[in-house]
C-alpha cells in the first residue's frame, strides 16, 4: 500500500504530465487530463454564476420579456455549458466524447485509490454540485428556447429549424456477438 506522500506525488506527477500534454487538445480532453488536480482539491472548479442562478430557479420568467433578453440569457448559458444540441453542422458527438473518455481512463489508472482520495478531499461532493448546476443550466436553456419559440424569437433564443424538424427515433438495437 502506497504511503500518503507517495500517493500525493503520483497524483501530482500524473496531473502535471496529463495537463501539459492536453494544452493543445480539445476542452473535453484538457478537462479530463486535469481532473486529478480537482480530485485532490489542488485546483478548485468555480461554478459560473449563471448556472448557480439556474439551480435556484430554472423556470423563472426573469429576463424573458423580449427576444433580446432571452437571447442574452441563452448566450450566457451557452458560454457556461458549451454548445447546445441544435448547433448546425456540429457532429453529434462521438469524437470528442471518446477522446475525453480515453484521457479520463488513462489518468485514473495512474492514480491508485482515486475514489478514496476524492471522498477524503471533498472533490466528490464538489463534482456532484457542478453536475447539478450543469443539469439545471441545460434545463434552463431548453426552457428559454421553448419560451423564445412561443414568442417568435430567432435562433439562438429559439431552437434551429432543423432541430424543430427532427423526429424522435430510437437508436438501432445492437445485436450481441455470438
């Protein structure tokens, strides 16, 4: 069993190495590579104010009287959350998600006992709060876009025409290998 100092040194080395290699990468990969700094609470993640407001009242009608106000609210949420699912010409996700997952797996295998470290440092609780804020922000943005649509607003205060034309579909069922 590694000593606490050896564990901390391993975490710092892994985080520094991963962060350095992620400098030129996508934001998702960079975020995953620097996760050990947040896990040990060396780097603290600040939740943007717009997401904190979304947690407190995701369905508030505050700042929704005009299309301009709705556009500004959606813009702030998009800065905090990243692009919405209706961004035209954006591939529906595979590349960035796979790269970020691979980075997360590589970093996590370098750090033994990471789950325990996260509980001891409080990083686990902080991550749950950040995830709740991101969820509330996503709900708020969808609410605002629906409200914008009902008021006749244009994109980004309403969904794109392509998003409105989409039909719900279940993904194809993958057959198990025989």
